[in-house]
């Protein structure tokens, strides 16, 4: 079983080294590349102003963020949601840089960039020379992004999950039909995933009447010789006939 977390952030600006902060986190959980329905979303008070350029991108104002929790207040629940999942991020160096700057402030371990799946790098390898922004990839793969009038971390994570599945080969990545285990929180991974599947009977009971069976046998005898299928299968028993 492979657990992955598709993640996106919004920030006060573009330079965490200059003090810009994370103001929104959105995550979507996948198991074996299939969305489970579990997500994580939070707005964060950055304790500093949002730049005009960033505001134009995501629309999250200082006033809106003023009553939200600070990063230190949400870090434990955020880390718990990430768990041991492999992160999937578009332009991973940007988001990981910001998250690691926040983790440094709270004394949490940094995320190794080498452990993160960067969908931007994947897209560049798969579509060299083409635009590989999230919007461009949505257009290329026919993914509806009409609700994306502004950047939003959870919406972008949901869209990125669809893009990621296309990048690794489409929606039919595998055919594992085994039930998925529950998550660490105890929530079901997918409703009905463990629905009972009756074992196929080892033997089928014939529904042919005696008259139908006799008529069929008479037809077979009229063909002359031994039918080919009986040379390989043998004579059927009444219980084993289809």
C-alpha cells in the first residue's frame, strides 16, 4: 500500500528567506494513486502583511487572516495528517522551502526535498518545451479548473491530484481491487471498499430440463464422431453442465 499526500500552499510573498510566511495549506490523501476523500485544509495568521503581488494571486487579505491560528498552533495536527505519506507537490522546491522555514521556527524536522514527488519536474520531462503550469496541464488533460478563479491551496491540491494521476499514466494506473486499510485516524479510506464479495461457487448447477438435455444430446449424436470439446473436457455430469 502506498500513501501519498498531494499538497499546496499559499504564502505572503515569494521569499521565505526574507521572512515571507505560509498562510494556507491544502492537502489531499491518495492510496495507490486513488483519492480517499480525506483532506486537510487550514488558513494561518502569518503575523506579517501579505504582499500586494501575493494578494492579487490568492486574494487572502490581512483582515481575513487576522483571526486565524498561527503556524505553531496547527503544526502538530498538520504533521499528524502528513504521517508517513509521500508528498506530491507542483514546483516542490517553493512549497518545501516555505514549510521547512516554518518547521525551523517550531523545532520540527525539515522535509527532505529528495523525498518529494515534484509534478513540475515530471511534466517537464513528459512535455519538454511546453507550458507546464497547473492551468496548462489541466487544459492538456481535459481537467476542469473552471472554479480556479484565484489560487487556493485545497482546490489546487485537488486539481493537482487529478493532474498527477494523468502524469503517471491515467486513471487506470492499476487494478488492485483488494480492500484498503483504514487510515491512522481510524476513518475508512473509501466507503464500501470492504463490502463483502461473495466467493464464486465452485460448481454451477445446471438449469436445463431433462427434455432439453436429451434434445441436445440427440443433436450432438447427429453430428457423428466425438465432439472436439469432449476430447479435452470429457463427458459432463448433470451438475457440472452450464
